[in-house]
């Protein structure tokens, strides 16, 4: 814990959706959902306009469509998001040599190590400058939290959303945390939160009053002791520069043991989708797929499969996790499932398996134009001179360029037609035109920069 609020936490606001709105003027101020569009797709990010309808990340896309049928549903453009993230991380590194990225849109910064802040006034000034620089460089907004520890700085940035700055003075942590829900503390998810609720603990003050021994009895030595310290506002974790993640994983504990094999398979596939979402958000791919199964008797089984090269394809991860499940006996019931990816890399082995192509096509799924209903996917087979047929997908949100009309993006496609809106990040809302999917004057394109004059993303 520090005597000055010199630990900064930056969290970009609705990052993927905000980047799409910034690059597509016709979507500004409108609900936008970015994620998998197939029948098993999940929401990666929802704009604040979409969140008003109840849409949130990790929600099945089908459910999101029911809540916000008139939103724009777009496939992610991860290379584009990574290019923006690199610009933001460079701004952070100008503040300090100690920058700890957590994902493409989130990081801790040790301002004291960079010599830019040693008290509240200088820390606030550094945070405000950063917000101005991010907007000028990327056209996007970020929320900043400042505190004497990483835990409190992250809480502060959440309170600052959207597009704000909150500074929490060291020494006020217990007063801040006391009346809050236990879920505000790191490491308390839905299952642990419910376990604590049944024990009569719903606020952070309840945890402090229960005492360390009781938390250890309920949650185990390591988790209970750590939670007791955090409940009192203690967090002395340092900012670690360029932390290298070794794996990405997600898991769920079920209130009632799962017995139905089909339901178990569905849950594994859902976890695989969520895991790939986190994997892509971290800017990685991986080659080892891990399945974790905790059975009714608390015995835990772990199975893994190593691929020929790293992937971030949801279909590949989903199928591998399914194969691993086939080798696990779930008789008697399952209380926890987890899917992880290890052997991380910062590149992807394309076309790892034949089924990856089919999975990618399925992931694009039924496409929808903003404000419209689902339509069939339009795919064009292009015949290169020497390499045989290659599929060209007109997925909603992807960049295109027309020989006559210039830069645009796919608004929707189906039944052999593709609808394109022609506009640029710095223009007003553009006109919509429809073409045949095999129109020779229409080609996929690289994203335009969000700020005029930047190098292409």
C-alpha cells in the first residue's frame, strides 16, 4: 500500500464496440454488439447504447438479439483492435517503464516508477493528460482509476466509467469498501458470492466482522486469508512490466450437479467460446487445449490436447474440448467444468485443421444488417490463378473497397447479394449500396485509421 495514489488503472470504454462506432459514423450513438454471430456465438463487447437493453459481454448472441433486435451485430476485427491497443500501450509506456497490460484494453501503470507523480495532484494531472492523449491519438475514450494499490485503482476506474477519472485517497480504502457487495473484491465470482451469502455475508464489512478464521473455514487457507486482507483494503501487489501470460482459462461451478451428457457438452462448448474471447482479447493464440472436470465427489480430472500450431479459432478450440470430454467419465454428476488454452503465442497458425474452415463459416453464421433481421451468409468463391478456389466471406462489419465508391464496410449479406455502407471514420454517415457477391469491383480491404493522417491500421 502506498501513501500516494500513484498506481493508475486504465480501462478503455466498451473498447471493441467503441472502435467500431468510431470507424463507422452511421453507428455512433446507436446500439452495437460485437461478437460471434453463429448459433453458438457470444457477445464480446456491447456499446453503452446496447447495454441499456440488458446486453452484456459473455451473453449468448441469440439472447442479445432478442433483447436488442435493432442493434448492429458485427464480427470482431481483432487485428484492428490490436493496432489501437498498441497505440494506447505506447502512451502508457511514456508515463512509466512499469506497465502491466491485462488485455488489449486494460493495464496498470506505476506512475511513481516513471517519475511523473508522487502525490495526489501530480497523479491526477498525469491521469488527465493520459485521457486527453488517448482521445487525440485514437479517437476513443478511456476511464482512469488512481489509488495506492492495484485493487483500489481498478475499482476506481470502474466507478469512473464511462470517460472519467476517479482518484481514491490512500487511507480511505476501508470506508470505501465497507458497504459494498462482496462481489467488488477480486476473486469473488457468482459461486463464491452465493456461498458467502448463504453464510450471511453480503457486504465487505460482513467479511471483516466474520474474521479471518471464519473465512478460512469457509473458503480454505489461501483464499480465505487473501480475501480477509483485501476486505480490509490491503493489497501490496506490485505493477509487473509486460507480464507474460502462461495460459488463459475460464471455468464455472454449478449450483446443481450436471448429469445430462448433452447438457455437459453444451456447457463445455460455451466455456470454449468464452475462453477464446479472453484469448483474443489478450492478443494471443495457443496450441494446448485443456479440459478440467470436477466430479460429484470433488475428484478433479484434467485432460489436454496439443495441436500442431497455435490457434485462436473458436471452432478448433470447441472441437478439441469436445474430444477431450469424450474421454472423461461423468457418471454420478459434474459440479465444475473448465476450458483453458496454454502454450500461448502472439501469432496464429492458419488452417490448422480442415474443420477450422467449416467452423469459421459457422461462426460467421446468420448475418444481420444494422437494424435488420438475420439473413443467409453470402460467400463468394474466388479463383486465384494458381492456388485453387478461396472463400471470400462478406461478414458484417468487415472492411471493403469498391473501385468506384471507395472505402466502406459490409452492412449485411445474403441470397447472393452484399450490402455496403460507404463512409470513413472522419466523414458523416455514408450511403448504402447493394452489389452481387461476385462483383469484381468490390474487394476486402484493410481498416482505415480512426484519426486522419495516421498510418493505416
